C-alpha cells in the first residue's frame, strides 16, 4: 500500500492534506475527476494524519529541494474539520519557517463548533480563502450540495466576516465557468459585505 500524501507541491507552495471529510458535495469538485491534484500522488487517505505526521511530510518535501513561498491548507477535504490539528501545524510552521500560511475552506466551520477557534487564526494565518461559489443560498445549495442545506450559506458568510477581524487577507472565490455576468456581479457585492475581496478562479478539470 502506498503511503498517504499529507503534503504536496503546487508551484512554489506546499499544500497540506488533513482530511477527506467535507460538508459539501460540489458539482465541480476536483475529487470527481481523479485521485490527485496538479500531478500529486493520490490524496485519498487511509487515515487522518496527526500534526506530527503532517510536519514530517513537510520536512521530507523540503529535504528533496525546491523553493517554498507559502504553506496552504488544501487537500481532498475540508481542513477546518480538523481545526485542532490545523492550528497545531500552522503554529509550528510559522515558528519554524516564518512563511505565509493560507487556508482554503468552504467556510462552514461555525456549523460544527469551530467558531471559538477563529480568534486563534491571528498571527498564524496570513490569508483565508473561502469558496463562495454562488450569490445566494438557493444557488449555493444547487451548486455545492451542502449537508446543512441553505443554512450553510449564511454560516459561510458569518465565518468570512469573523475572519476579517483576525486575518489580514480574506478572499472569497468563485469558479468563473459556473456563473453568468449578473451572478458574478452579485458575488462581488456579497464579498464586499463580508469585508472580503472576490477572486474568480478557473475550473480545474482532470487532475
């Protein structure tokens, strides 16, 4: 059996794969298209790693050479579902390497008791990128198919606004191919109301 992939490279970043659990089943999810991302080994996990296992995987990657300009919590699942491990790893990485750290998330952490952890982002996370994907709850449910239904949308907006109190750069993202110009304009407005900026990203097909 091949070893689990807890860390992998994307450009000049090292991405961290904490879990395969997710509260969404997005119609455009990269997991529908393959086992890995950007040429990585399979990101499906046999078990969820400890903080120590993630840090060891980072050290192993760095030992193989290549530059690293940021660390990104983004794997084949929702990183905030393992908030304690996420924060442990972020603290150690920040103390050891002093590099920027980004969290890519669906923003639903408030639905499973992680709201109290958001203040701990201060000084650890340099960027939080929240997948907005749609301008309203109905469209969000149709596109992202969250377990919590429409209340997931409001929870995501509340999470984003709360992050702006503790993280210097908060971004909301949409997949450009899934929106017309009208809905895209509405997404810009939603992001502004949350105190975030909007980034339009490109759909990732075959990994």
